C-alpha cells in the first residue's frame, strides 16, 4: 500500500564510488543540481545522473518496505578518483548527519542503504542513500573510460538482494558476480 504525501521525494542518492583515476571530477550533467537537503557535496564528486519526475512512486528499502508517492528526484554521484574514496559508511553517515541536522530521522540503516525522513514546513521528504563501490560501479567506470557519457549509464549494485545462484556453492557465487546491461 502506498502512502501519498505532499512531498519532495528523494528516491536514491547513489555514490558511484569507482572509476578510472581522473585529476578532477567531470562536470555535472546538464540541468542537474544537488538536493536542497544536501547542499554540501563531498569533495571529488560530480553528478552523473539526474532525473526529476513531478510525480512518481518509489519503494523505500525499510523493513517492511514502504512505497511513497510524490515528486521524485534521483541523483547519482560519480567519484572521479577512487583513491579519494572515504568509505561507504562515511558517505552514509555524512548524509544521515545532514538530515538529522535538519530535524530528520533515520528510519533504516544497514551496510547497503540508509532510509531517512524529514518534515519541513508541512512537506515530508524521504531520502534513500546507497553508497556503493560495487562491481556495477567498476563496470560503469570502464564503460565511461571507453568514451560513453556517464549521463547515459546507471550502475546499480544489488549485492545480495537479487541472487540468481546459490551463494553456498562456488558455482552459485560465480553466477551472482554478473553485470546485466539493459538498453532503455
């Protein structure tokens, strides 16, 4: 069941924390901007994907999952120099602390994702932060290094969320180390 809010909905702020070493981060994709809740970006990151949907639904990874309807913004950050990677926990805590400073609460946090919520001037805003230095991010970096614009690519690491093989066997684990490329 979905919950309707008069909300600005921040679905996923993903830090794609891999890449070929680049002296400075590439320019943000055209028309992109940081979300007002998180105005201070960590050094070395650029926006590689920015999607704004005036109305949409998103299933947040809380326990149990909650679907929220509203304005939907998706921002993917790209780290130009992986040697400067502060670590996934540091990134998630940075966002959690920023939202707490704005009066928000952390609804769910684990190794993969943090789900947070803040209400300001009657507008409820949800945020899901996924910090990933996943295999998917490394593949994305290789594709970008080969000349494809990062704005055309979306790397999503599902980790243990979507196995296709049994992780109790080497063969199953090998089948789970995969990349799926979907043309949209």
